[in-house]
C-alpha cells in the first residue's frame, strides 16, 4: 500500500543512466533557479519606500537613485558569479569559493549561511503566498499555518518527482509573472508618456529633504537589496545543467540578471511616476496595477501571478539546498545520506529535510515570518561577501591574463555587500542577533560531523598487505522460552553454522524448570540445554551473566554469537499482544563489544 502511494505521488523509479535526461535546459533552469530572485521584484521597491516614507513623501524621489545603485550591485554580482561559474564548474557557489581561497572555516560560514537562508526562503515564501491567499479570502486567516505547510508539501512532492518534471510545471507561472510585470511596465510607461498619470502623492525629483542622512540612505539601499536574494542559486546548481553545463549556467545567470534588473528598475520608475507610497493593506505593485489598468481582468491577472511567484520562490531553495548539502556531505561536513540520489535521481533526502525544517519554522513562528526577513537577507549577504573576497584572493594568487578588471569588480562587490551586511547588523540587530548563536552552532556541528568521519576512517582503515582475517571457532547461544517451531527453526539454522550450540532457558520457579528439562530430554534436538534460575523474574540479567561466562571462556579462540529466535506476526497490531522480549534482549546486547547478535525470524501464517 505504501509503495503504491509512493509511486502515485512521485512516479516510478528511474535508472541511473537516465541522469543525463534530468539535466535542465536554459529556459527550464531559469524558471527553477530564478523564481526566488524574480519574485523579489514584488517587494524590492516597496522595501526602499518603507524606509524613505519615514521622512515624508518628499523623500520618495530618492528611490530612483537608490534603485539604480541596487541595479549596479546586481550587475556586479551577476558578473562576479559568472566568473565563479567558469572558475568552479562543479558548483557549490560561495561555499566552494570561500573554502578554496579563504580556508575551510570560512567556507563553512558561507555554506552554513546559505543552508539557513534556503530554509528561511521556503518558510518566508510559503508565508507570503499564504498571506496573498488569506488577503483574498479572509475567512482562511486562522488556517494560515496549515495552508503554508500544504504549500510546502506540494512543492516537496513536485521536486521529489524529479527536477525536469518540476521545471516543466514551474515554467508556466514563472514566465506568466515575467509577462505580467512587463505588461505592467509597458502599460504604466505608456500612461506616463502620454500624460495620463496623476501622482497620488506628489514628489519632485531633486527636492531637498529635511532630516535626510547617509545612514537613512544606506538603510534604504540595504532594504532594496532584498531584491537580490537568490542570485547565487545558479552558481550553486551548475551540475543540474545540460552540457556544456558552465556555459549554459553562465547564460542563464545573465538572462536572469537582465530580466530581474529590467523589472526592478521599471517598477521603481513607475512607483515614482505614480507617486506611490507604501500602504499597510496594499502592495506597491497592486497600487501601480490598479492605477494603470483599474480593477479589471488585467489587474487580477497581475495579482494572481504575483501571489503564485511569491509562493514558488521557495522552489529555488528546493533546487539549491540539496546540491549544497551534497557538496558539504561529500566533504564530510554533513551526513552521508545527503549524497544519495532517490528513485527519481534527485537528492531526495535534502529535499525532505528542507521541507521538514521549514515547516517546523512556520509552526514555531505561527506563520508570521516577517521578523525573519532581516535574518533571511543577512543570510544572503554574508555568503555574497565571502564569495567576492574569495574570488579577490583567487585573482591575486593566480594572476591570470587580464585579472585586474575582474579583481576590481569583485573588490567593489565585496566592499558593497560587506557594507550592506554591517548596515543590517546595526539597524536590525534585534532581529538578526540570532545569527551570532546559530552560525557558530551550525559550524560546530559541521566540524563534529567531520571529526566523526575522520575518526571512523582511522579506526576502519586496514593494511591489506599484512592484516588478514583470523579464523576462529564459533559458539552460538540460543535463548529459548519453550519448545516451539520458532526454537526448532533457530536450532536448525545454528547447527548449519557450527557444532558448538548452546540453548539457554531462564526459569522463575522449580516447577517450570523441571518441566522444561523433562520436555527437552524427550525432544532431544542434539543441543545442550543450560537452565538458569531467576529470583527477580528477569530474563535478561541471568542471561547476560551466562554470556559473560561463555565470553570469558572463549574470548581467546571463539566468536560468541547470541542467536535470538523471533516470530513475525502476520498483522502488525498482533505485536501489541506479545512481550517483545527479543527486542529488549537485542537492545542490551548492542552495547556489548565482543558479542555478535543475530536474529532468526519465523513468520506466522495466521
């Protein structure tokens, strides 16, 4: 039943050689890996205006130069990550760049920040999509946590079906959003050019504003930089591209940069042209669409696809998190399970873990993740900064032909992203202080995992030239509770392995002991029976003492194996009717270093 349900939800298993068919074309990759970045157009301009409006409507014109500055930073990041793609075609992005050039600890900071950021991406995107639904249908507001978790579940199942299949489905809403925004920009631009625009709040470009400071401008700039989240996803996911992977990834990154930059600056210009100020109950994009097209079909089309893209922004994390986890696991900083491909050739363990962690975050926050956005943003800009610094070190160290220009680009980018990170830390400290606890904790966990794998390798390493298996005898101890088909089956199996087999019976009173001894003599299975008396009605304790005796006598020459008979019930609920002594016994024996444990199952038919 479970297998059939699994097949229905995620499809039939795929053969390993079909991995090449699961690679992404540029158009599909743009949909899968750019949804987070493109969705930020829906709120990037608004974040700038929210800071500027604190000084009054006259300050809103500053959104234009600030948006241009954000566009400049986007250009630097795109050019930088394009260089990263060609320098590190195996993927990994900021983690690989920082680890390779700045050291393992720095790489772990970048990798840990990105992993946390991807978890926050899913939680924030699901909550944003839920807010869009509950705004349209207020009666659902009390169920926002359940709706967000259902959204995550839907994306999880979609990604478990394979990256190609999920890309084919996600292309539709992503490209519809791009079309919708360009319709809005063209329509709004036409209205502006023809003089049909009436500013809601007049704001003259260049007007002197009382109280404006460099700190406020930097704060608005850093808030607008939230539109740059997700830019690094392409460089993390190079292995998902069709060959030539690095060239296709670079082209996809450039396409994403051009589309994102055009949409972002277009929305910012329209917001200024229409005199839009942020409102608590209506987004900037909604105000522009309403002023341009009225509350008709086009308006609701734009709002619908905007809500869809805010939800689907989470899919960037579902594409990038498993690959980054794979990179860290390959370097022995995360569990090996993240290196395993699932039935549909995706890193399914990474997908499932991401879904669980983001769902927990939504449950803990009650679906209100607004306070997590600054933490989400700084989780992006820390890896941005480290990646730029790593590339700077690479250019200085290798000094290839023409290295001055890319070095300059990376230097400007590093100083800018570092400044933005510091602004976030200063202005949003009450919301981002957790990063000072969380990141060191994550890095400590990474190093503990790595230490375990190194210790394990040291302990298991063998010298194949000198260390050979040492033949030993074998003593098999079979705990028995009576003479049954289960015991007969276990003795038969033990006798096929060795002649040295001992059955052990633990009795609580003289009558049961005598009865067992008499029946054993009558049965005579060819195996010696050892009878132990338990004064405290415990089976495990006297049995363990006996095993200690056997182990002491045979330690130098023989293996001691405890063969546990166990019947398997036909129905699972039948297990509730039995004492499960075999499970208890195995739990005790697992702690013993020199005793081997084996189970002989006997499957009941009724």
